C-alpha cells in the first residue's frame, strides 16, 4: 500500500500539521482568563469561574462572511477576512450584553495553501484579540473535488457570557428612548452578492482606483475593509453602569430588518434618514446599481454598523462614553408607540441622499 495514497487523493495531512504549528503563536496571543489547555486537542476547555462570572448566562452564535471571500480570493488578499469572521459573531453576542469568551473557526478548501490559510487564521486571531476573546480551537477541512481551485469558505462559532441580571432583551425599551448609531467601516460582510454583480455589470475591476475614495488605493481594497468590532466600546459603557435598553447588529437585511429584531412588539423605531450622511462607498454603489432607498436599507448597513436604544435622560452621557472610546455616534431617531395594525418594521423620514 502506498504511504501517500491520501495525498494522491488530494488531502495533505502534513500540510495541515504544518499549518497548526505555524498558527500556534498567533493563537497563544489570544489567551485570556478562563482558558484551559492549548490548541490541538479534541475540545477546548473554558472555566467561567476563572473568567470572573458568578451567575452567568451563556450566549452563543455562528456566522460566516458570505461572498466577501470571493473578493479576497480574486484579489489574493487574505489578511483581513478573518477579522470579518470574528466581528460577525462577536457583535451578534454583544446585542444581548454578552462578553465574548472563546471562538472556534471552520476553514474549508479544496487544496490547503499554507501561506494563505495562515494569513486568514492570523486575521482571526487579530479579531479575537480586538474582541477580547480566545481562539481555542477550529477545523481545517481539505476537500478536493468539492471546492474549485483557490476557493475556500469560512465559518465562525463564538460563545460569550453575561451575568443573569444584566441580560439585554429589549424589554426595558420605552416610548421616547433615543436610537444611537455607531458608524460602520464599509459594507462589513453583507450584501456582497449584489456588490459583486454591480461591479461586474458596470465593467469595473477590483484593482481600479475608486473615484469616490482617496483613503483606499483600489476598489477591491475599499470592499475588503474589515467589519468593525464594537465589543470594547459597548462593554465599557455597560461596565460604567450606563443603561442600554436594546441593541442591534446591522447585518443581513440591512437597517430595516435588524433594528426591528431587537424591539418589543408595542414599540416602533422612527429613523431620520437625514441624521447622517450616506458614506461615499454606499453612494457609489447606489448610483452604479441604480438602487432606490428601500433596496439600500434592506441590503446594506448604509454607514451604521451597530445600534443602541438608550434612555433620553442619559443619552448625552452615553454618547460621550462612546466617543471617548473612538466611536462616531449618530442620533438616528426615537422609539414611538406602535399603532394597531402597523407593521413591525421601522418608520423612516428624510432621504439617504
């Protein structure tokens, strides 16, 4: 029997082992209180008591980065896509007030390219450090015949915790509460099937210089701007005792769908579209795709990546806390009483552009 039969079939076990050794330093740098053991075992261990929790509720989430990976592949740039993966998961946990504790990744490809894979996982480690959670495990799956040459996909899994008496459910929202928006860094990790179609249909290439933006050298670079991680500024505000009644991570479904997910049935969010300026990247995609406002609001974050509902009387103090953490904050609108028969969505006034 040939010793390299599995390799001949397209699966290189030694390459996988080499990858694990290469990423160990990056993984070690994500270590935090509560982690037990090291990467490479069959399961990751975490001690909630050692992490400082007394009566914790666990919050879990899983997500991917969608077809944004295709732009990373086309540009042969993999240093930030891992940050996106972490951000999409930890920001979801944050909505309940949870502190992300540990993260696991799933990386699947047809043929394992060690340099590209290590760049991706180093990005995951970067995201974990920014979010304050540990990368305690993962899976690298080499599946020849299932993925085309150069293709891969990513999935992330995160677990966080929040003390039982600090869980944020939206139940404390009241009429007159103020809706605050924290700025995004771009498309984040949603809407890329439409973005890619618009770019292709209009004859653009990812290496074109963006006419709308002087901060990025290419259109592809602007598209790959990593998803912002809101964990530290939001948890800092909560730890200061500042009241936050509800939160939303603006992901698939855009502003319209995600704000409504976090609100009680008797209230509705009234958003003033004139309260912030649509960033140039979104203006460009709106013009090139000939998209109307409803399509923009249901697809993209439109420059607002995270939303908080706060009491009117402490709104200014909370804004100052966010700004002290480096956030750009917008007063988007207020909570209003939902009328009988009114759809559970958001009310909008003004115009995006």
